[in-house]
C-alpha cells in the first residue's frame, strides 16, 4: 500500500484547494455562457507549453492511454465542470460533484483490486453531509441537465483517477511531461467542439484575460502537476477524498470576497468535510506506521 506521508497529503491537497476557486473565477471573471471556451483555454495553452518544454510525445499504446486520460481528466471533465458551474449555483454544483469518491470506491474494486472498507462508506456519508451543510441554500435552484452534467463530471474524474493509478506514467516521462500530455490531449479534443458550438467571443476584457490566465497557469498547469503526483504516491481513495476540500474553499472564498454569510451549520459542515478526509487517510497512516515498525524490528 502506498505511503501516505503528511507532506504528500499537503502537496496533493493544494490542487483541490485551488480548484475550489473555479466557481468564483468562472462567475466573476469569465465571459458568460461559454463553458467550452473556458475549458479549452484552461487546458490547451498549458498543455502545449509543457509538451514543448519537456519534449514529451506519446508512443505505442500510450497514444490510446493518453487520449483516454486526456478525455477523462481534462477534456470531458473540464467541459462538464464549467457547464455545471453555469447551470447550477456554485455550492450546489460542488454538492453534486461530491459523489466522486463513491465512484472511485466502486471503480477501484474491478480495476485496482481494492477492497471496500466500512471506513470508506462512512467517510463518503460524512463528507457528503459536510458538503451539503456547506453549500445548500434554501434559495438554491436546480436544473435536471445541470445535475446530470455534475454527476457525469464526477464519474469522469473518478475514472481518470483510477486509470491514472492503474497505468502510471510512460517510461522515461517526467511529471510535467505527463501533465502536459493530458492537458494538450484534452484541449485538442475540446478545440473543434468549441469553435463549432460556441465560436470565439467578439471581444475579451482584461478581467476575462486575467481569469483565463489564472485557470490555465494555476488551475491547470500547477494544480494538475501536484494532483498527478499525488495519485502516484497516495492510495486512490485518499486522493479522491481530498476533493472534498474544493467546496470548503469555495465557501470560504464566497464569504471572503462575495460577502456571503457563513452560518453555524456551515462551520459544522466544514468540520465534517475535514473529518471525512481524516477518516479515509487514517487507516493508511496506521498501516504505514506498522510497516515502519516492522522494518525497524527486522534491522
């Protein structure tokens, strides 16, 4: 079982914390009603830059694997993420997406040979309850297509996590090259659809450019690099549950920058989210300590 060091947990957690700002940036900085454009600009420039810098190209079976991972982790997921953000209030979108750990749990059994533990089930329930308390509002409105898109996005990311763990990285390819490969693949898939369905905007403002730059450099290039690093170093369920930090950060940003009130129930929800993350990583930490003690005794 992979080693879950506090350092690895912290570094990996930075990715979903950054992604928690996506809803704020989307609604406040990006052009309205252009989820495909937002997804493409977020992925493609960063992917091309990384591929050129690292000189990484897929070979053999990795043409198919890179295309599959690029679609699941980037192309399809990005589109569904932004589409959901435009269709649903940010908090509700985060709540729908919180089903992702359950998908990872179910996919991990046939694809990774993992076992479903009672701790995982309890953590799923605790995390979902926490997200619900964090984001639900009595004034929240739901659309069927928005909910379906949110659940499909959660499934796409869950499949991407599991397959990334199963396939690893191509031989001789570094972390940045692997990240660039997936971002570029996903962006290339999104580009023609974006041009056909949405086209290019007639004008782009400075706030729009700032929002796109933030999502591409910080939200994609940097965040996905540490995310894929975490998938390699940590158990899939631990990585998946770190995703609960996104709605937590989204709630805090709404309080700090949009003047949204933070109720007592939301504070309880935040504590439940942190409890879920702790629950799912604790058994790994225990196993890791036991392994270290065994190694010391052998010496």
